[in-house]
C-alpha cells in the first residue's frame, strides 16, 4: 500500500468519525431532551436545545412551503458530497490542512444528509446566545462543515505558492 493510500484512509477515517460522533450526539439529544426543551449548560450563553430543522444550515429555508425543498436539499448535498469526495481523493497524498478541511466537510455533509434521508429534517441542539443576540441552533455536523470551510479558507489565504516556498527554502 502506498503512502498516498495510507493518507487517504486517514482522511476518510476523519469523515467517518464526524458521522459517528454526530449520530451519537443527535441520538443522545433525541432520547434525553424533549423536542423544543432546553438544558442550560452555561446560563446566559449556551444551552442544549432539541430542535428539528427542516431547512438548510442554521434554519435557512426552514419555513419554505415548497414541496420540493427536501428533494432540493438532498440533491444539493449529494452534489456537494461528490465534489468534496473527488477533491479529497485527488488531494489526499499527504495530511494537509486542505485534506483535513475536506474530510470534515465530507463527514458533516454525510451526517446531515443521513438525517434528511431518514426523517426529512436535521436534529439541531447546540444553542448559543448572548443577551438578545441568538445564533440559530446547530449540530456537530454543521460545526465540522464550518471548521472544514475555515481550514480551506485559511489554506487559500495564508499558504505560500510553490515559488514562494522555494524562495524561503533558499532555492532547494
């Protein structure tokens, strides 16, 4: 087995772990917190709140009456999964920020797609707010997608081009 295949295995393991932890967390919330109920973790800042999101990330389009909403969200997820998987397959020759970011996005997208295919909605439970400012509830899959995207943006903004790397290393 080449080292490229070994790294690929680790990237897909990261994605699988995201799915496992996301499924586990959603199951625990579903079994222990009634729908629309909250448990204060850090009063005035963070609650575990059981909500079901029929829309996209952070509740976008949740109130849309369209009969096609779930199908469109599933289709979008499937296209994103194919694109991210292809990029990950192509870029998995080493453990890089890009590879880890893509693996996190893949795992998060799979976690939320699982919910949509099984029940037509996604379980959200991480609920942050400060005073009157409230962020829509989200889940571990959403968190993995956001962290993965931030890693990709960081890589794009701060990575050195091959010519810059060559100049820094003294032309070697």
